[in-house]
């Protein structure tokens, strides 16, 4: 049913087999409890109908990573964490040859996050157990249950992909789904610039001073977690950082009272945190206030936006939640109000959606620009 590969010479045989075909079914089992970077336990591959489990704790996999980047298609289900792991280990961030069966199913109306277990049941009438999800994949020897579980994750994946891609092709949606998979793998590889990390934590309620404090804390935290290979929450939770700038402690005692702050962090880095809150650049270097999110446009335009989206749903059969996400719509609002460059829009809006949806929506929103501007102005 499968082979568990622990010796380097056995991996060479698999690499040879991979050279003879170029479509692979893939999954990973890893541990990421007390580290920033995942620790690979097992990498599963279905190649030419054969299932192999690669021991990530013993094998040197650089040649294997190269095969994945050269493949015609790498098939995953819910690929985000798998791609992140590959990017970390391969030290490359451009895996554009991916088909994610979860993305494919979303185009077919199964929702945005259907599980692998449910996908197999719905599409192939296959039942699998998912009872080993949180087991220790770095322990050796692995149990028979763990190995069977890992093998099942790719055993049916090729058949699942074939059926989904066939149905997508029948609806003329396969190219759309493949493009969205490319956008997804591109986004996974993008890192927010250090100086902008605060934007993922702060909001429009924060003052410019508070945003400057958040910026300094966020840069320091990112440097710490990468140096120590700790999860970000081990240094400071994002909610704790918000409490820090809102309560602005002035001494170690007040710092210790901040919710969820770890006492070892107060002990080892308390002075640093207090200094980051206290010593700020000149005021003209502080970030501008963040824009208030748009809840809705004026009623008439809101209805026109919904009409445009619904028309594209009817035309393409792409479900509304796949066609347009709230964050993309908000990006369109900001694009119109601040006269931003279209190339700064989310990549999803610049591909197949552009002529169908993005451009018509921009035209509609331009007619409501004055209203939007009053709803979303940058507060000095």
C-alpha cells in the first residue's frame, strides 16, 4: 500500500520515478508548537499511483524539492501550510504549479474550507479516519496508525483531483481555479515589510503615537522570533501589543500587569519593551492614522455593487464567496478613494476577475466617490 522511506539510497529510486512522470499528489505532517518554522516529520507523495512516506527527520531532500519546482503539477488539499513548509526548507518561494483540491471544490460550490475527509466522502464516497492529526510526527518509530493515516492523505488525492478538475473543465472554470491557486501560492511566499507589520495589528482607533509604538514593537518582535525560532505569541501576542500601547506602562510593575504577557519576557526584555514604548522618532516620522474600514457604500451604490457581483455569479457559476471576498472589496474602496495604482490591488482582482468584475466595480464605485471619501478618510 505504501513504503516508508528512511534511507537516502531509497530516496534516489523515488527521484528516478518522479523523473518519469510530472504530476504528484502531496501532503506533509509536521510539528509547529514551540517554533516559528515547521519541523518536518513526514512528506507524503503519490507518484505514478504509488505512495511513499519520506522521513523528514532523516533524509536530505534538496533534490526532492527541485523535482517539485520542476513538476507539471503538484496536487494538494488545503495547501497553505504545506507550501509554507516547502518554501522554508527549499529556500525558494515560487511554487506556481499547484492545484489545490480545496480551491477547486470552492469553485464547484462546496464552500471555501471543505475538509479532506469531507471532500473524499462527497466526491468519491470514501471514508477515512482523521484521528492522528495531532500526534507526534517527530517521534520514532512512528506507529502503524500514524503511517496508515499519512498514507491515506495522498492515496486518494489523485482520484479526487481528477474528478474535481474534470467537473471544473465541464463548467469552463478550470483555468480560473488554477489561476487562483497561483495567486494563493504567491501570497504564501510574500513577507510583509518590517516597517508595515504594525498595520496587521493596529486599527483606525489608534493615534499616530500608538501606531509608532506598535511599529517599533512589531519590528522588534519579528527580529526576535526569527533569531530564536519562537512562535510570535511566545514573545508578545498581538492582543498584548495592543494593550501595551493603549495602557502605556511606565515601569516593570505596570508592565507585569498587562494581560497575557509572559513573566519571562518581562524579566528578560522588560526594559527593552518599555524603551520601545517611550523612545520614539520625531513626530513627522510617525505613521498616519489608519483608514476607517468601509461597512457599506451609499444604499444605491451598495445595491449596484451587489448587482454587478450577482451578474458575474450568474454568468460564470462561480459562487459569490469565491468571486469576491470582503477584504478585496475593501481594497477596491480604498483604491477608488485614494486614487491608488491598480497594480497595488490584490493579485486575485487583476487576473481573470479584472474584465469580468474588477473594472465594472471600479466604475460603479467611482460614481460614489464623494460618499466613500466621507466614510473613509485618513485621520491626521
